[in-house]
C-alpha cells in the first residue's frame, strides 16, 4: 500500500544565524501562507464586522475558526451541506479550526470532564452536550478546515489566589497530560479526511517543565503534519509564557510547523519567533478594535480619550491599512490630512456616536498592525537584521535580542 500524501507541506526558506527563528511557507489544499504567520480569529465563521476582502487587504493569508462555537450554531452538518467553511463564509484561503479544548477550560466551572468526554450545557439553548475526541474530529471533518486541532485537556496552568491546593493542581496537570495523549490517539483513529485535512497535536503540561517534556515526547511520538503548544496564556505571567515557549518550541520537530495557541501581544510574538514558533492566533486585534483600543508601533492608544478630539492624524501615519492610508485604490479621504485616511478625531467621533464604522476601521487597523509586524519579522530573519525590529517597533522594548 502506498503512503498517503500529506495535505500539508512546510518548507523552511530562511533561518536566523545562531538562533531558532525561521521563515517558511506552508502549503494547504486552499493555498499557501508565509511563516511566521498571524491568524486573525473568526470564531463563528467571521472576523467580526469585516468582509473577507477587507481581511485580505491587511495581508492576512490564513484564518482561525472555532469548531466548538460552529458546532453549536449553525451546526457542523449544515456547514458541510453548504460546501464547508470556505464556501460558507466566502474565504478561499487556508483555515485552521480549534477543537474546543480551550472552551472546555474556559467553562470549567459549569462543565464536567472525564477520560471519555467533556460534558456541558449549550450556551445557545442549554442542551446537554457531550464532546468526545471523536466528536471533535467529526465536527472539524464536517467544517472542512485545512488544519484541524486534536481535542486536548487544557487545565489551569498556575494556581490563582490563596487557599488553593498545590498538590491537587499538580495532579490536575499530570491528569491533563495523560488525557491529552490518550485523546490524541483517539483523534488520529477518528480522523476521516487525513488526505485533505492536516491534524496537529497539542503539547500540554502547564508551567511544569518535567510535565511539558513528557507531553512533548508523547505527542511528537505520533507522526503528524504539525504540532502546537497549548495551555499558555491561560493566566500565567508573560515571563512564564516566554519560559515555557523557549523550553518547548525548539524541541518540537524541526521539519514540522510549530503553532503557539492564543498568543499574544507584540513582545510575546517576537520572543516566540525567536524560540522557533511559526504560527500564532489571538483575539487581541479585533477585541481591542471593538473598544477603540488601537495598536501602534509605540504602544496602544485609546481613541475615546479626549486628547484625540481634534487630532487630524490617522491612528499610525506609517500604517498602510484602509483606516490609516485611505480608501481602496489609493483615493484619500482628505488629501490635505497628514497620512491620508481617517483621522483620530473622526474615529473618536464614531465611537462616541456608537457608529459601527468605528469598530470596523480600528479592527482593520489592528489586524494590519500585527500583519505588518509579521512582515517585518520575516524580513529581519531573511536579511539577518533581527536587531532592526527594536528600532522599527519601539513597543517591543528590549525583548528583541532574547530567545
């Protein structure tokens, strides 16, 4: 029997001398994307408020959807009947779906987890839902994403507050490692479309180095198209996140994509790239955009602040996004306005007036901000000019040289 062709290929094109950072290209059935890559989050099949073409204009090449939410509404069977998520949402590029493991963590107060499944009540209608590894894969097979994630057990990585039982927390972390490995094996067996969808395994272990190491060995012992670091950005400090990633990422198979789930701010991304990570997703650009919080190269600004009331500058004069530079085709809103595009004063007005255009424009800008950072990271690796990132992105502070 001939070996089944993988639905994903990863080519490393450049590596930073003396470090772990690398550039590459990932090929999928719905096209390719450059790495390091940032995936905007379209949880329910949409990047909130943005048409697919607007998302494309930011330089985005790959999106994330969430299988848990799409399973509940509109239902994975309906999506399958519509031709899969690419057709359903009008996005012809690569899509990755998260399996629902993080949602099980976030609903831990109201859900029950066993070795067999996570049991919870639907946030839509209260119906009892039993999500097993097999069901999580069936949902993702129906959704039709190019990259699908194994169903994992994502525990709290650190203790919070006084009076919490450290011994019980340690047992919970170990239980999660064991369960994540067992569930991955069940996911592999349940995967009905291995020639069309690339299944990634997830390394767990919290902030315990020995458990992280054991999870890494067990997960990577199963040959998969790619691997992820999970269970971070769930309550631990940035320094703890950086330490986990620095210990884990370089030990993942060099020839496979490495994905850091749910991270993060600019400093987190750069430090993770320096540790060898290739893929990221985070809700920060759009979640902040909807509340008038705009990312810039020198730090975030709150456009609701009164100091922007008569500010004629765009959010970031150096940003090429629609909000900052003008309308599609290069037509500027005001040729006399520095930088063109929409002024901070106008954007502040939109939020004060509760007009939907405000969140749309700032979301576009924020996604462009992160895609511009990825572009500059790839350029810095390709040109062996890593330290220029700190010069060009003051928001990074003194983190650029760290790995």
